[in-house]
């Protein structure tokens, strides 16, 4: 039939995939076929559509998305399970659950712009394979190389592991293919294009697909724990490293407690949503498969995962790569006898999701090597010195129920007794638990791990906490006499971040300020108590009253301008004055008050400031408005009225009592400016 919406002599009809398959005349007379991403196409329908398209002068219009399906089935296989991709990949395209840069307008030029052909991964892999076979040179304009690399990385990010068993497929012509690999065409094309050389690391981030494709394929294998065609990567020598060449493999049986209640989501920087990692003290050799058996049927398909590797920071966005950007493999424990492997290898962990209470599970790991692993209250110092610290795995772990340290094995080879340093860290973690009004019996030990590079800063919080693999950092983690004398502000600080509470954040300026209440507690109560007057790092900002007063005077002399200048050390001075006035227990009680609130109280920063003023006043049982006013805090009339109604006593010992700040008019201007600043 004709339709006025189309050009003259254009006919259209609704034809289902089954009708399209059954009617050869319809196929021969069709120039453009419009299909969607939601239909499940049979193998015969896929074959019919591709055969029709490849006869030439045909157009295939595809509409839809698969992001909704990815939510309803998180462990989807975007290639094998979403049949639309089995149509599109032979044409050089693939639909993924997320967009790289969002929808793009169709080209208005005829012919289309040159770069459009380089969005087609099938096309570019053919160019690469021709280059590899010396059939043609790489004549792609340099400006398009980043585009090609990004598109390939994006596609491989979503590719699942290759199946070890393949379905039976019956083609349109009746041919039956037993055990066909739905990935065969895709991977044959990719492997044909894979370079024979390895891009050297450390080095600049590669922008040319001829350099990056090999790394992209290795990272795909790492992400998925892929075992088909598994082989060791040369990049394993950087991170996580190699064991001795003659190291023998072994099979190890372990009992692992697979209970995890989870931690509070309000611990903003702690990686609260992560699964719990259970250490095994075992190491997977690069390029070799391991097998995991479980004696408890209840553990299979219960949400447990096996992880190879510990270095979870993705460095893909960095301009220089000190190691392969992706190094960690994870596989669901979906069967007894789960197979897994990694081109890089690494320490082996059992991952337990929050809310799982499976009890003690008996695991057996096959084809692994042992790594140095000291677990307090389980490992004896005698066995540590006799054998364990000399195990061949290149990474070591020291563990208590509160803190776990992961460092290169070379860092602990001469550590004869891990207990003193572990006891030191337990003391720190218990103090932080007390400050933040949480139980000392942690649901999850905090982890601290060193790496060749990290995603940001010199150290960063999370699970695990990350730092550079540097001998100075080793000292700050492992040298108990040094720690007792000098402390370790960096680790103290990052562990503190893992205890910060979301609703106590008063804007970005407090993120790096309030955390130092924890660092200050550690320095004043653990280090200073045994240091005989040693002036540790940041002593001046914490314990030198003369220098604190001078810095405070500088801040006050210009306003004070709370929204612009109240941050880091200035803000710490404010927090320390509250501690000095009301004791360390003030913060324990403050955390208790916040924990009792609705955890989703507010995401509005200005409202959080007012909440903090009121709550701290209630905890101190003093009206703290004059104190915060002297510091230049924006204080609303509603907050003033609220605290007046509470009739709290004056803080007689207010250290800011005699501070003269600004005129009333200027203060009102300052309040408006501060509130405007927080609204952004």
C-alpha cells in the first residue's frame, strides 16, 4: 500500500520476522526493513535478515535500547542473549546498555563525514588485520585514532566471557551446526587484528588502536575471568607480579565465614556498597585456570563471587599508565567446580554480598600457589617465621578483624612478628570506632593496599584504601616503632575518611577538614602518648596553639569569609576548639545524634549547615550560635529562633567570645553570599 507520508511510489507493510523468514518474495521486494531491539530473533530469522541485507542495496533501520533489560537481568550477555546484536555485529555494530556520548544527529552531508566509517568496529578490525598481514598500511588519519580506540574499548567493556559449551544452531538452508560458538565470527575478526607486539608499560596512555588493541583484549579477559584461550600476559610482571618460575602449584582446602551484614551507606567515602572481601592467602598464576569446589550446596548460586587480583582502581582515564588499567577478575560461584583464570593472576578472594548469612563454607582451590598471609588469632608467629612469610606469592596480607594490610611480599620478608604493628592499627581503628559511635566489632575490616598507581591523589579512601607502592608507605604501614614515634598522617587521614558521615558534610570544604578530627585523635592519643615530645606531621596545625592562633587571626582579619576561606586547617581549628571545650566524647555523642536521624535527612548543603549548628548545640548543651557566628558561619533566623526556644545555656568558655567580626549589615551580606555559594 502507499502512504502520503512517504515519497510517491514507496510502499510499506508490516512484516513480522517470522513472515520475513517464510516469504522469499517479500524479502526480495524489500529495500528497507525496520526492526527493534526488543524482539528475540531466532537463529533462522537472524540468518534470513543477514542474507537479505548482504545481497546489496538494502537498508536496515534499528530502533530501541537494551538498558531496561540490563536492569532486570544484571548478569546479561549482550551478545549471545540479546539477539539484536547477533544481527548487528556482522554489520560492524553493537547495542550496549549505556551510551558513550549520547545520541548523535544523523550526518547532513552526502556522502557522510569521513569519521563515520571509523565508528564501525568491524570495519576498523579489517583494516588492522590487513595491516598485520602486510596487505595494506595504516592510512587512518591520526585525528580518528582516539575515536577508534574509545569505540573498541567501549564495546569490549560489555562483552561477556566466551562460553565453554556452545548451542546447536540450524541455519535457514537447513544446515545444522552442532556446538557453534556465537562469538566465533566476532573473535576471529578481533584476533586477526590483534597486534603481535606488546605496548610498553609504564608509558603514556596509547591513543592509537594499533597500540591499544592488545591491552584492550587483555583487559576484557581480566574483567570477565575468561578461560577460553587463556594465556599469561606480559603485563602481569608489573602488577600484580610474578612468582618464581619453578613454583609448584597446590590444592588448598579452606573454611571461610560467608556472613556479612553490610555497613552504613552514610559512611560516604568508605565504599559502603562493596561486597566483603574474604582473604584466602592464595594466589592465581597468570594465564592458568583455577578450579573452585564448595562442599556446601547452599553456597552455589547464592551471590558469592571469586575475585582474582586486589588492585581495583581503574586507571583508564589517566594520561600515563604505570600498569594495565584493569587488573581484577570476578566470577560468580555459580557451580561446584567453577573455573576461572586471569591473564594477570593475583591474590584470590571470596566476595560476600551484604545481607548474606551462609555461615562457614568449605572451599577447595585447585592449581594455586600460597602467598604470605598472617591472620591474627589464627596464625602463630612460629609458623609465620618457619614457612608462611617465605611463601612464593608476590603479595602478602596481614589481617585482624579490624584492619588488613596488603603489600608486596618483599615488604614483609624480614618482619619476624606482625603482632605489634597489627595491635597498633587495632588501637587506631578502635579509637575511630569510639569517635564515630560504632561498635568496635566491625562488620568489615578496613583494607589498605598499595599499587603502582592509583586513581587519584597520593592516597585515597574506599574499600580498599589505596596508596602508592612506595617504601615510605611500607614504613608507615609496617614499622611499629616508627609509627609509635612519628605516626602516619596519610593512612590515619584516609582511614578517617572511611568514617565520615554524609549528613555531617557541610559542603566540599569540609571533606578534607572534618576527617582530620580522626587524624588528630590518633596523633594526640596514640602517637603523642608515647613519642616523648616528638613533633609529628601536622603538629603545628593540631597541637601548636601559637601557630593555630596566628592562622585564626589571619582568617578573621578578612571578614571572616566562611564560604571562601573556611576549609581544611581553618575548619579543623574550629572542630578542635569544640573538642577542647567539650572533650573527645563530644564527637562520639555527635555521631550518636546523627545516627539516630533519618539517614536520608537532606542533600541540601545549606540545610546541613543549619542542622549541624543546632545538633552540635544540643550535644554540647550550650547555645553555640555566638561561636559559629564568630567563625562567620551562615546562620538563618530560623536556626537562631530554634536555639533560643531550646533555652540552652551560654558557652561561658567560648574561645571565640571576644572576637569582633563584622557589622550586622556586612554579616547579612556574608550570610547571603554563603548561602548562594552552597546552592551551587
